[in-house]
C-alpha cells in the first residue's frame, strides 16, 4: 500500500505554489525569447537603409535581458518540486532527465548565442554618439562587427530553436512518459 501512496502525484498549497513558480519562470523566460525573435523578424522587414521605428528598436535597448534570465528559476523550482514530491517523481525518471537536458541546451544557446547577439544588436541600433574630433582616426577594429541584418537573422533562428526546445519540454512535462 505504501508503494501506491508514494506513486501518487503530490498536492497541497505549497506544492502548487512551487509548481506555479516553475511554470511562471518558463513562460516568462521563453516569452522574452519569442518577443526577441519576433522583433528581429520585424527589423528584417524594414527596407535596407531605412530607419526602423523606435517601437522596433526599443526592445533591444542597451541593457541586460533580466526577464530572460528568469529561465534559471525553472530548474531551481523543478528540483524543489522533486524534493516535495515524496518520491512520486525522481531524477531517475527519463522524462525529467530529458527535460533537464533540454533546459541545459536551451540555456546554453541563450547564454552563448541569443543574449550576446541581443546585446550586439542593441549596440548596433543605439543612436550614434558624437563624431570623433577632426584629425582623429577612428579606433581600429580588426574584426568587423556583424551587420544588423545578420544579427537579426541569428536572433530569429536561435529564438525559433529555443521555442521548439521549449515546446518539446512542455509536451514531456505534461505527458510524463
């Protein structure tokens, strides 16, 4: 009888609150990924040489994407859920391992590709400062920065990949195969 009770899904207000925090972190974090991809796509639709509307460029204002970093709460609250589950769920469950692997890949793509390209895009779209003083050579940059269009294409592609990873993780979380 104890085995049947231990296998039943946990419940209670504390578990529900942690579950809501887990889901909330995933939704907020991946919503920022979707918005970034959509804004990058919209920027690509602006004719080359035309100035994009501030409503398009404001998303990429030079700052850190803190809302996206909420993704780090997903495994934190996930591990809390495991601890609170009274052995109904375990790290040995294949679907939990798969979801954790998907999260590691997603956060890796976000940290090493998406968020750095968002920062580069913010700098590329930022208003140009004052011109250098007459007779002063601009600083030498051995590596030419990627164009705004190239950055937008990469942001859009990485965002799309992250959305697919998120969708697969959601299916695994709900189905718990």
